[in-house]
């Protein structure tokens, strides 16, 4: 046909309706595309539970329709991909208050021998089949919860004047410590996968005022705890003309907005996860604050002695958080425990103006932040003290040479945040394909 002489008419097809939207189609005949969760018979009626990623639906097949579709119905095993049509009817015994009176089914894709069944499976088996385990209701709920938390984080920052800015993932130098970097060969030069975009965000904050990044970061820590991944996602806000106390206020406002937003927007997901909503409803700013020295005293009263200058680990963080019903700021660490760029407290230079936000219920640190050093001479001394090559940080020191101002920022570990809000035991379930010390596949 000559272009432009005859209008092209597309073939006839039926637009599918998402299961989550079916409540608005009561009394209508619709088509739904999805996968079989399970299939059973009860007397003269057959029931098929379907999922399409948005929700689940029970389809009912009766009488003549059952007889007409018998050969196809026999093929509907777990995870068979189908397209079904029928009348949407109210049924308040079912989740969502509806069911589908089915009159036709088309098999789109067979599924014989699906390896994940209702029986219990070990975690290694499930992780080996992560690409299929993601289809389960719990994992779907977690992925939807993760997406909602990302949206709420970004909405808060966007609505409060933060500009999203993208720092590089490949970097020539360390942000926090050279021992936790993944090294790569960058055309004959040493380079690293980013452990934080913070240094670059400081430069962007001097141009844009308030900025944030959202992206993957990499830590080569040989840790097997339930809190650690080697590849994880961080939201990292950075603010010019912002000092320590204001930085804490931004953090607690952000966390409050996200948690309360999840309670409003994700009741179904929290229900699937069986989350104790009372623990989340109490997450309201302001959050309590406790200094490092106060933390040592509290731990000592509870029988856990820590010497001044020692770092705090997971057992210490859990014990501290148990004393509060909401997240708690742990502040004013010894400078030796923190990164080279953190501003010392002018009233006690032994201490850094740094804080970790600890989630309750044993989830540990979900945010780390600090005021950054803005004095050039002090930053130069700190680089030497940390045995870092000043030449590799020359561009970073330029930020202190030309219009330096007090500035602060923080990083939110997305997977830890999702784990805490969702009440999940291990962070490996909060990302689609987790990367850990022992897992690079699938």
C-alpha cells in the first residue's frame, strides 16, 4: 500500500483491565491477563486465583462454561499465564469485594513443574530461584513497598526545594575508606565503584543550594549480617548554609513523612507483611537524641561496657534503640571513628558533629550524616591524618578555596529503611536481586 492513501486499521483486540482496578467495573464484562496462583474444584464449581502484579482475584467457573472449557481448565497449574474474560460481580467474602464470573480462558504460556510450591523451602533454595521467588505475595508486597518508599522520599525532597543531581558511579578516590572499595581498571588508571556520591554532591550544593542523589553504591565489606549488602541504594541529600542541628531536623522530617505516607498508601502491603502498625504510628518528629558519651553510660548501666573511643556495633545499637519508641539520633562520636571530612565540634574538638539515626526493633542505623568541614586548613590536616593523597582531593579542596560555607548532608540506606518499615528480618528481601558477600547470581 502507498503511504498516506489508505488509513491503517489495527486488528481487533480486547484491552485488559488490571485486577486492582476491577472494583470500578462491577457488572461489566472484562478481560484480565495474569498468572494462576492456584486452581481447585468444589462440587460443580471451579475456582482459579489469579494474580497480575497489581493484586489477586478469584475467578469462578460454573455449569456449561465449566464443561465447555474443561480441556483448558485441566492445564491450569501454578504460574500458567492466561487471559480470562467474564463478568465482575460483588462478593464481599473475597479480598477486594469482587470475583470474576468467568466465561472464557486462553492459555498464553504453560508452566509445568514450577519449582516453588506451597511447601517450606530453605533460604538458599529461594535465593537460587530469586527470579521466580519474586512472584510470591510477600515478595510482591516488598517490591511495592520499596517503590512507595522511593516515591515518598523523592516527593519530600522535591517539594522542599532539593534538586536531584547525579554524581558519578566510577570515582578516582574514596569518600570514606579505601578498605571498603571495589577497585576497577579504568583504561589503565586505578578507579573505584562509588561508596557514596557525597563529595560530588558537596560541589553540586555549592551550585544549587539543596541537592540529592538517588542511586546504587558499593561497599566491599566482608560482612554477612542481616543488615549488609555489597550493592545497595542510597538517597543522599546535601545542603549549603546548613549546620548540624538543622541537618538533624531535615532527617527526622524526612523519616516521619515517609513512614506516615506508607501507613496511608500501603495498607495492603503492610497487611501481607503482617507488620505491627502500632510501631510505625509512633514515628513522629522530633526524635530523641543521645550523645556517644551518654550512650556509653546507658550501655554500662545495662551491663554492656564499652571504652571511650571504641566503635559501637549491632548489639550496642539494638540495646540503645530498645530504650525508645521511635528512631533515636546517636550524636557526637569521637572524630577518630568518623570520616576525614566531618566537622569537629568547636566546643570539644575530640568529637565530630556527626549522627547516626538508629531505627527501633533491632534494625540499627538507617541514616548517617554530619556537618562537613568547610575550613581549608583543617581539611588539609585531616587528609594527612587519614593518610590520603591531597593531590587526589585537590578538586574537593577547591570547594573550600572559593566561597566556602558551612554545609551538611546525610545518606539514607534504602534497603535498611524498607526492612525496618516492612518489618523484614533481612535486607536481602528488600531488593530484587541482592548482592552479598556470597551471592552474585542470579
